[in-house]
């Protein structure tokens, strides 16, 4: 349920000493899950042109707003803080988050710019992603492996070991190949077999893209909400039985 917000007030409408009315914000598992996943990798503010366009076109008129802030919250964002080489100069945040800046900068001036323009820019910057024949992911130690889903969403047949994201979303023989964790020989065989089968790879690419099309943050949060509620009900049932 959406919160009931007070009437919108602008800077010129408020004087020193005025009481600002508050509002209640319902907190549910979906909202909590969305906030937990609100990182630059998952939150739509960073990569979704439809989200950015809707936000920008709903801003107050230019007479009431000077602009909007871009960049990470909470710290000076000249260079990022996370680096595997702490003694080397860290990359500029504007370079790391180039797509987010490009997305909001262009749509701020031209909200009607079609999504195909952003797709073209991404394809030009990363020419080997969607045009790849196979995504081969031989890791034995990933906790989940978002790259598996990213490859499938890009329409690239994927070969990975059967755990993490692959176990949940990669169906062996349909989207690529999912091998037992200790089957290195089978992994290599699957790569060589699928790599030479153009017709099969094309079918796998389309099936993989369709299978992850619903994995948007709101849907993932809703699924997580359902999972948590079912676990809570199961625990409640167990406690009643014990009682």
C-alpha cells in the first residue's frame, strides 16, 4: 500500500517556524528487500532508462528546481574506495559509473530519447558480450554468480557448474549446460560440443533470455517476501506443534 503523502509544498511556501506535517511509511518485507538490494548493480535508478525517464518527467517545473544531484551518497566521489590494488590510484567514480551519468545526463536534456539509443551505446562499448558464442563460467567458488544471469539476459548460451545462480536458473540442455561441481571433464566436453552447434546455440540463447526476463528488482523482492512469509508460517506451525 502506498503511503498517504501530505500536500506537496515548495521552498517559497514555507516560512521559518512553520510545522511540517509528517507521514507514515509502511514497512514490509518487499520494501526491506528492495532497500537491501539497492546497490548500483541492482537498483533501477542506475541502469533503467524507463525509471530515469519517469522520474525526470515528473519533477517540478524548472522555475522551482535548480537541478538534481548525481553520484554516490555519503562520501566524496572523486575516486572509489573499493580496490583490489590499494596502493594503485583508484578509478574515478565518474568513469566507474559512466553509464548512470550518461543515462541521466542525456534523458535530462532529451527525455524522449528512445531506449534503443542506450542499447546501441552499450553494444558499442562492450561489443563482445551479446555477440559472444558462449559464456563459459568455470568457477568453483562463486557465492551466487550474477554473471550467469547477465549472460543469459544478453542472449548468450551459458556453461557453468550446477550451484548458485546456475542451479536456480540455468537448465541443462535448454539454456546451455549445468555440470556437477566436480565434473571438470564433462564441463570441457560441453564447451566443445555446444561451441560447434550453431543451431542449438541460437535456440539456447533465446530460451535463456526469456527465462530471466522477469528477474526485475520488484519481482525479486516480491518473491523474497513470499519466501520469508512461508518460512515464518512454517516456524509458527512448528512452535504450535511443540506447544
